[in-house]
């Protein structure tokens, strides 16, 4: 799993980004200050960084060259909307610049682009269980070699089931992973998405063999 440095001094933003990255199949390494971020950077093992500019101990712009020197692609995520700030960040080596508020799916898409541009695609980003194969970096899914066209929520749901490797995932666990903690009680969301997924992966959606319902508990992905 690729590890992404997240630098922001707002705890709520760090939690949100951690959830977004987990949904995209990434591990978040959080830092609330520039000095903490540099400590994480020295530890190595980073695939990318999402960087706020308004840090308490240093301007985030100063971190961009250091991250780029370590071959870590940087996406700036800032409330600063001034064109001059954007130009400065990009000229310093940032791969992208996103202004707050942001959309999680858009952020994940831009992160995938940044990783592809730098060739930082890890082998473990290709997941498989039974006939299902998922390339998280390219945001591609297939069954028995046949490409699947999945909207973001269905993709995230299928990825969660593949990552579980046949283990049961509870309704609450799936809802939190795909829709976020605020929706752990919205089981109907899950049922609708599972129904849509079965139409695309099951030979007979009326008698599903792959995505098995465990009544009152959750779902698991069978090998076939």
C-alpha cells in the first residue's frame, strides 16, 4: 500500500484526508507542522505528499523543494486562492494545486495522475481475489480479464471486498470505508451499490455466487 504524507495543521482536515486516502487504497502519514513533516520525510517510504501551505512553524512553500529532492511528488491543498501562490508552488516543483474546499474523489484522481507521472506506482496496487482484479493506481477493475465500468463508490466497494480477501466485512465497516463515518447507519446505500455491482460481476445476479450476503452481518467476496 502506498504511503502518502499529509501535512495540515487542522485535525479535522487530517482526519478527512486519512479517510479519503484509505478509501483510495493509500496509507496516510499525518503531520501537523513542517518540522513533523520533515521527520516523516527523513523516515522515507513516501509515494507522495499532500501539503497545506499555512503551517504554524514554516510556510508550506518551503517544503516543496525538499520533498521534490526526495523524489516525492507534491499536491498542494490550500485555502490560498491567489494565482501568485499557485504559480510559485508549481514553479517550485508541485505536481498539482487544489484549493479548499475539495472533493475527495477529485483529489484521489489527481493523486493517481501525480503517481503515474513520477512512475511511483507500487506493485501491490494491483489487487486480486478470485476472478476480480483491481489496479488502484490506474483506477481499473476487471473480472476474468473483462474490464468493468464502475462509478467511484462501486469501485471503492469492490476494492474493499477484494482487500478483505474473502473475510466478512460488516455493513458498518463497508459504509464507513466507502461513504465515511457519517453514513455507517445508511445500509440502504450499501444495498443499492451491492445490487449494482452484482449486475456487473455475477453471471446470474438473481443468484449471486461472488458477492455473498451474510444476513444481518455484511458481505464477503467469494473466489468463484
